[in-house]
């Protein structure tokens, strides 16, 4: 009996059959250590309480996956664009691994429907989907190693779900764009966090972007980075309409 047949039989009778099949459809293989993947999909709002008082969720795997994903994307871009400088490569990488992109990717792949999360958190914690994707990358790395993880990310993620030419030509990093504009025009730009409202998962931030000390747009989000992007987008609309 071949290994693949044995694996299929084991999956068929596993209590985690649904998760095995879902991950096979997403990444192209059956996981080895399913516990890692289940942990990667466990949001901190549903953390497991241990006897020593510690709580287990996907946060540590997210930290690891973030580093692995960034390294693999950087390596792939380095080889895809042999004549581009480090500024271009850094910007391209940031667009691919941005929270907005990873949230969209997680939803497109169906990862969002696999996350174990408190019902009160589901529509509030906006980075949850992208965080789970990064945590799964951490799980793949621990389960299968770096080379296997690299192949999965390049073949199953980048090549199938990212158009590098489109990403190159479509700069949605509004904060980066307004900073570049300010440098060209010799203007000053500041991002100030002016308000925080709510607590825990419901906490929202308000950021004001100042151009030459004048408020040009206020942004709101559940993260400071998101609020900065929102404020920068509004400021750019003002600038492009000729109001600055």
C-alpha cells in the first residue's frame, strides 16, 4: 500500500477531515502535523487556556509566518526583477504582503471561514484574516521546512493569485505616495494619532495628516497603520483636486 493511499485513508477517518481537505484544496497537499494548522487558525479571542495560565493562539505562528513570507517574497522578487534597485523591491514586497492584500487573499482562498474566533470579534478585528494566513505559513514552515514552504508560496500563492505587473503599476500605498509627493514638492508631512476610542477588539484610532502643519485629512481604522492609510488617501484626493 502506497504512502498516498495510507494518507488518504487516515484523512478519511480523521475527526479533522474537513480541515485536511480544505488545506489540501488551498495549498495542494495534506498537512502532516494537523495541530500546527489548527493552532494557526485559532484567533486570540478563542485562545486555549493552559494549566500554567498561558494562552495558546495563532500569534506566535503569525510572527514566524510573517518573517518567512517576507523572506520568500523578497527572494522571488529579487530573481524576477534582476535590474531593479532595492527601493523598488522593497515597495513591491510591501504591496504583496500588506495587510489589505493578505486579508483579501485569505478571503479569496476561503481561509477566513476556517478561523476559530469569537463571534464578537469576527467583524471587528480587521487584520484577523491576513494574520491567519501568515500563521498558516508559519505552520507550513514548521511542518514541512523552508524549501517546501517556498514552493507552496511561489507556485500556489504568488503565481496563481498575484499579477506582478499590475502590482507594479498600481500603487495603493497612499502613505508612501504622499511622502514621495512631499519630497518632490519640498513640503512637510506629519501623521499624528489624535484619538483612540473603544477598548480591546473594538478599539479604533483616528489619525490626522498634516501638510505644512495644515490638516489635510483624518483617517479611522482599527489599527494605526490602517488609519494612516485612510488619512493619506483623503489628503491625496485634496492634493489631486488642487486644494493644496
